[in-house]
C-alpha cells in the first residue's frame, strides 16, 4: 500500500514513487530518507528526487526490470 511521503520513515529501506517528465513511476532500488533529502540505500549516494509516495521495500520482489507503481 502506498503512503503519503510526509509519513516516510528515516533510516529504513523504502520504495519511492516519483513524478518526473516521464510521468509517475516507482524507483527500482531501495531508498532511505535522511535529514535534508534521500539516498540510494545500496551505496548511500544522495538522490535528486521529489517523491510523492512511499511503501515498504520488499527485497524479494526486486528484479532487474523493476516494478510498476500499480503492483
């Protein structure tokens, strides 16, 4: 279930939904909320994203092709 980005937890692997010039989609890698923004949970690189929603990251569902926001 997707939740409002306002309620996103800190320091936990989560999946982010973002809106960009291609529309709405989920990022295909785990992210973490930090004070002042977001990082890629795999390596800690800061992300330049503006997410709208989040949900718990389910590592067992990850695959190279990513996941659609509707799943």
